[in-house]
């Protein structure tokens, strides 16, 4: 994973919306997978960060992607009431 991909994941986890927008504008991969096969969209959803989910969702290649845990962003979002 590149530094920008790692940064995009970290920003999604921390819900730093403006930084996420800037990273995406400068080429961060919104579909970057970490070692657990988790995407920024999944991080945003599991942490309940609707703003992050809203900016990642249109950029995500596969919204049905399932991580190693067996859950998808949709599962996490539903659990958080999105």
C-alpha cells in the first residue's frame, strides 16, 4: 500500500473530511485495501462517519466488497443506521 492509500484509510478512520477530500483530489485510491481487505468506505461506515461514507461511496469500485471479517461497508452502514 502506498503512503497516499494508507493516509486515505487513516483519514477515513479519523473522519477528517477536508483532508480526505484533498487526498482524493490528489490521487489517493478510494479503494485501497489494507491487510484485512478493508477499504476507506468500510472504515467510514464501521466508525459511523456518514460524511466520509458520502464522499467515498461514489468513488468506490465495489460497494459490495467483503473484508476478511466477512462484512461489507453496507453491513457496517446498516448496523450504524445509515
